[in-house]
C-alpha cells in the first residue's frame, strides 16, 4: 500500500466482499485457464547454470544452502568467479550464497543486457504506442540503476520486475536494516522523482542517511527489498496473504544468506508488514527487531503469536487511512489484529509527523528518527506513541535492560 494516500473509507470492506465472491467462484469451478509460457530470462540463466561446469565438475545446485554456495565460490580463483558472473549474470546475481560484490557485478551485467533490449524495443516500429512507452520507462529505469554507485543485490526483469538495492557497505556493516515495501511495488515504482521517500529506494536511502546521522560511528547498511511480487493495487491480492506467503519465502532466503553476523532490523511498510508477519517465524535469530508502519495487520492476533524472539514495534500516524481498514481475518481474508492496539502487544512508537500513509520515511519526521534509532540499536532514544516510556521498557541501555 505504498502509493495510495486517501482511498474511500469503506474501500476495504468492499474489497473483502468482492474477495468472498471471487473465492466462491474459484471453488465452484470458475477458474482461469493457465496458458503455456516461455521460460523467463532468469529461468533460462539458471537452467544454463545447471548444465555448466568448472574444472570439469558440474556447478552446484543454485538452490543449495547459502553456506554451501559460499564455500563453492570461495574455492574458485577470482577470474573463475568473474567468468561465471559473465556467463550466467542473472543466475549469479540472484544466488543467495554468492559473494555480495560478485552479485553486484553480475546484476550490473544483467541490467546492461536488459537496457539494450529495451533500447531496441523503443525503436521497434512494430510495437504499439503503449508498448514503446513501456519500453521507454524500462529503459529509463535500467539507465538509472546502472549508474556508478548503485549496488543491486537482486534483479529479475520478468513481468513487472523485482529488485533489491543496498545502501552502505553490506559486508562490513555491524547493523543491517531491511526495508520491505507494500502494494504497487515493482521495478518501475522502485524509485520516484516526485514523492521520493514513498518509494522503496527513497525509503532505504532516507533510513540509511538517518542512521548515519544518529550514530556516525556505527557501520550500517540498508537494503531496499522489492524482490517479491507485490499486490497490484487494493484488489483481492491485497486482502489475502497469497503474495505475502510467496514473499516471505524469498525474504527469509535473503536473510539466511546475509554476510557476517550483524544484527538485522526489519522495517515493513503497509502490505510489507503482512510479508514480515508471515515470515517472522522463519527468520534467523540474528533478526533483532521487526518494526511495522501503516500496517493492515500481521496475520496474527498478537505479537506473541509471530513465533520470533525479535522485538516487535509498530507505528501509525493519526492521518493514515489504513486505520479505517477492518482489522480482522475471516477465511483467509483480512490480515488480523491492529498492531498498534494495546492488546496486540507491540512496542508502539510515535509517528505524529508522518502525515498520511506514505510519509513515514520522510526526512525530519519523528517516525524516521525512531526507525533509525532502532536500526542502530539506540533503543533508549526512541519516542513512544502514547506520550509515555512504555515502548522502552526492558530494552538494552534502559532501566531493567534485557531482551523483550
């Protein structure tokens, strides 16, 4: 729900009713036929990898455990790793366990190849006006992502596209933050010129700058993680957990493959909080914090049901329309209890400066300051949402410290 600020008050109730009708039709045989699809560019690259070899030995399964893949790449000479990245850029660029710097280089190659495809499409007279416009937008995005200084950790051009970008030095960081955005997130909406901090790249960039400002001596890195297929608008997908369940698998695969031992903080916006809620039970123990903003629910009745030792934080600005969604879950529809309600049990943070559904990462707001403090572990500095100190109780650096 990243790009919507003021939908009608009863929109979610109407969507839930529509979803019920959809489910009834689907379960009584009104299902869509699946058409045959050609392999995607990523699938093709992975298939080629599976048939490849080095030193006469077959390459490892690309879905092997990250530690297994890390050992494989560590056994190779630098020129051999580079050769694999050039031969299979999409496979290596999306391979959890491949060295981070090698993934950056592989994804740059994949982006350059995708850029040339779109450059040809823009000049293709056989395309419709809409097709050429789409090609032009994609070309513009690829040109931006291949500029010096961009560090792309994952990239898939298929369909609306998936991507993840790193701000900071991921391999040297002692604190890692992961931003998980909501609906209408794809390759083309990954960054914006207007409303910059409502898009995933802008959110992560703002958080990284705020973390460095809060604790300059702490080595941090922030990942803008748009590497899942988010719901398209406020439709049926946004009212169910289907996209969240698919995203949770991909998110936990990333978390298990992060380098080093840095503590990880999750920052989950809108439908992204549904993804984090579903993923929470499977997150590695290095995830210290899960903070949700503008959440429609986390698919559980209380924070204790998430099945994670991580601290759970929640915030919502008073002007955010998401407060009007029905916080319930019936037959898979809706996302459960309100994370900022006292009964849920999260640590409620102040977000009074956020101004609407998409303003939580706006520089200068108390919401961004709070998120940055969590990101660098400055728990004693966070501002609670009920004009008290309840959200700081029992935290490191405060009275009665301990993990809560």
